[in-house]
C-alpha cells in the first residue's frame, strides 16, 4: 500500500428533509459537528492525500471554517454540489489531483466509519477495482407492491451497503463517462462502475457505521460514540 494515494470525497449535500430542517452535517455529536468527524477519519489515514467536500452553496463557508478550526490538514476545498448525489460527487471529483490512484466517496453523515476497515476497503479496491463497506441485513426484507407483500428475498445474500466506497481512479472515470454518455444518474456510487461491468467487492464493516438521517440518529450516534470511548 506504500504507493497508494487516495482522494477522499465527502458528500455533505442533501436537503436534510428527514431532520426536520436541521442540517445534519452541522449537528454536533459529543460536541463535534458530524461532518467534521467524517473529515477527521480520513485526515488521519496515511493513504489519503486530500479531502474534497461537496456541499450546498450556503454551507460552504461554515464547512471551510470548521475544517480550519478542527485542523483538518488534508482539507483541499469545498465545492458546490449538484441537484443529485452523482452530480455532487462528480463536482468534487473534478477538484481531485489527477495523480491520485483511488477515489474514496464517503457520506459526510457517517461519522463513525472504522479507519482499519477503510484501509481494508482501499486494499480490496486495489484488487477488484472497486469496494464498498457493507454489513449483512438483520431484518427480514420484503418486496412490497401496492401495500402488499409480493416476495421475501433470501436474507443470507442481502447486504446494507455503507460508505466509503472506494474505486480505482481509471475505473471510476470510465463509469462516469458511461453515465454521462447515456444520461444516467445513479443514487449509489457503486452503480457507476457496476454499469461498466466491474464487480464491486463488499468489505466487511460494522453496524456502528451509522448514517445520521433522522433526529433519532443523533441519540444513537451519542451511544455509538460512548461505546467507542
């Protein structure tokens, strides 16, 4: 991994509609904003050479100020995101150093990703071209149509995919070009390279790598933080 260089893209856009209008990126857990915790995870990895944040335009000054306040040394810039996740990540990608070999896309609202598991995810991406953290689903999943259950997929093959999702740079570019050429817009970054025939590896993660989505998740996040301490 000595020659591994990673550009980390932290996706901090989103409308926070399920947070009752509160910006989840700037909410504090243990006194530290969620997005800062996410940035600091990558700031501490030797493999990561730069951090680029995509965010709503009105949030950029706050994110820049927080990166300085909390001494995120690898923070490069914050850029205005697009109307969709794919557009937002691509806007950040355009600011990455062309010499980096891997792109790691992470949700700013996942402040508890395990650094060791991220490193394993990067290693897996170097072998397969792409990898994402994931965990087996705990619940029984139902396919529902019109309010009625129509199928029960085999749970043993179902995983909840998290972030970061890490891709070899050339593979990611190929996926982006394919999506642009065919006017496709994916909600998940892995879909970009799945679309060009690359099989994405799932790197085992843990259930503590939660995503802050609803107000209740702040309390869960406080519990996760306490358990880590």
